C-alpha cells in the first residue's frame, strides 16, 4: 500500500477495499479522529485477523479473558495519538504499511521514540504507557485488543490520557 502523500479519504477507501477483499466485515469506521481513524472488525473474525496480521502468534497466546477485538488504525503523517494507558486491556500491534513511531514506558515518563517499519510487531501490556506516532507517510497498524476483564471488557472509554496534542 502506498502511504506517502495520500489524502485521508483515499487512504480510508483503499484500506476499506483491502479489508473487504480479505473477507473482513467492518463493524465501525471512524475517520474523524484528529490523528487519523480506525476500522473495527467483527469480533467473530478475530482468528482470521490474527492469521493474516499475526501469523507467528498462537491464538491461545492472545486470549486473556476470552475476548479479542481486532482493529485497523490509520495514523496521519506527523500526528501523535495521546500518551496513554488502559485499565482493562493489553494490545498487540503489527505495522501493515508505512513506518510509525512508538513510545512505551512502564511509568508516566515518555521514553525514546522507536521507529517501526512495515512488518514490525509490538506487544503492550495492560497499564503500559504508550503513544503511536505518524511519521512521513500514513501508518497502517493491525491491532488486537486483549481484554483483561471478562466481566467488563475494554471499550473506547478505557483510555487514561496523560498528554494529548488535541486537548482531549
């Protein structure tokens, strides 16, 4: 996928076509995030999603509380998601296209930005601080939420923002 100098609508359309062609059902699409947006994939397709984007990871190694939520994130060039963590989920990411920056830390202090090229995978533990950063082109990331509380699965409200460029 070409990710440099691509307009927002075009990159979302291209990713949506790719997901449809790959047999995934998009449950929710959000193009309104100030850093880009995302596609939420039907949770019943979590294993198919894993097979395509995380083939080296065993399904049983991903399941913490019995529920997995697959997403595709699209990060606009030179935009940063908030410096954040989650109470009820761990995450695993694979960079599908482009190169992105990722900052992680066990504390509230931001560490050094590491560059992850296409094909790179990273695991984020529950409570681990993290930030995803768009670099020169659009970054496309496959993400699986690993819910850590079966009785209270994570959702979009399960974000503790320590810093946010957009004042959220």
